[in-house]
């Protein structure tokens, strides 16, 4: 079966420490705690599991794959996790309004919306 892991969004902490490098706070950006990510990948690997999906919300915004999402999902122009999909959830007034799934398309070399 699948397991859901939740990561701490440390964007507010980064923004407070260095607002020039991290101009956005957690209302409009996310940054996963790196040690939590390492632990999750270690646990998954030890159990023979693979990371299938990364998810996050867009509070008071639509469900789309933003430029920031792309930047966080790429390393030197290549997807960090090419087999993983990305779920973006739109939340308005604390209610889920929409969701959108995205995956890397090696032919278009971009993250394309998927039907789920």
C-alpha cells in the first residue's frame, strides 16, 4: 500500500532569517525541511518503495504548476524526481476548490497537466 508522509514547510523560517534570498513567506511558497526529506527517502528505500507524488496547496490561488513549483522540481533543468507526479490543491477560504496533477514530459521537457 501507499504511505503518506507530511513535510514541514520551513519557508517562514527561511524568510525570517534571509528575506532577500527568500522574499516570499509560507502563504505563497514552500520549502521542505531537508532532513525530513532525507528521512522519508531513506525509509522508502529501505522498504523497497518509491516516491510517487509530491503535493502542496495554493491557498487563495488556483491549482496550477507555478514558476516556483517548476524551479523547486528541477535541478540544472532536469527533473529531480522524473517519475514522480505533483498534486497541487487549490484552497479558498479553507475549502478545497480544485486540484491539478502534473508530471514531467520528456518530449516537451516541461511539467504537463495530467488527467486523474
